[in-house]
């Protein structure tokens, strides 16, 4: 009779990458929620104080540019 299941003394192992696969989606979800929260706060601030629209837009463009450059240099 061939054994199809591991003996009860051996724990069932998914390999060393199983915890890492579970962490990345949660990390991405948390990051997306933080970005949405910040975006909603900035939209509300701009709605209540329209004169802040240009400085906030410039700051957002600058941060986007820096993140894009960092990702481009990282992939290079």
C-alpha cells in the first residue's frame, strides 16, 4: 500500500515562499487604502480652500515625478 499522505509527525509545509505570498497582497492593499485616504483628504482640502489647488497640484506632480524616476532607476 503506497503512502499518499505525509506521516502525522511531519507538518505540512508550503515552502519558504508561502508567507511572502500572503504578505504582498496585504501590503499592496494597505498602501492603496492609504493613498486613497490621502487623496480624499487633499480633494476635500482643495474643495474647501480652492486657492490651495495650484500648490497641491504642483506638489503632487513633483512627488509623481520623483517616484517615477526612482522606479526607472531601480529597474535599470
